């Protein structure tokens, strides 16, 4: 069982560095094959069942079971998950920083 906690206050100071466009992210989450593995609300191709549903990702206490769920850590996971958790099955999709910021903004809007 994964603990769910509200972490909106964590990392509030550096939020400007991770502000993104949640509207644009829906297209990006479709463009990258995220929906192949994840169920993502609002993304038509987001029907995957390999990973956990991302509808409540902002409420999770941890990402990948090891990172605190902050915007900064979520960006790091999206951009270079192999550096965070070597040998993970998830491929590095080479997501640029702005795209990762947009994806995080969308995922954090899905409470």
C-alpha cells in the first residue's frame, strides 16, 4: 500500500523553477509514449496498466518508491529516471526540461 499525503507545501520556494503549462502537457503526454504504461486522465492514449494510474500522482508520498514526491523530484524522474533508479525498466525518453515542467504541472493538477 502506498501512503498518500498532501505535499503541496513541500518545495514551495523553488516552484518558479518548475512551473509549466498543464494544458500543453496533455499533448506531450500523448506525444511521448507515457500512456503505453500509465493510465493518465485527460490523455486519450493514457490507458496503460503497467504502472500505477497517474490521476492522483500529486497525492503520492513517494515516486518510484524512493523519491519524495516534490515537483523537483518528479521532474528529475521524468527526465533521467535511470540516474535515480538504475536498472529501472522505464526507458530514458530524453524529455527536455520545459516538457518535463509541463508534465509535472499537469500531473500536479490531477488531484
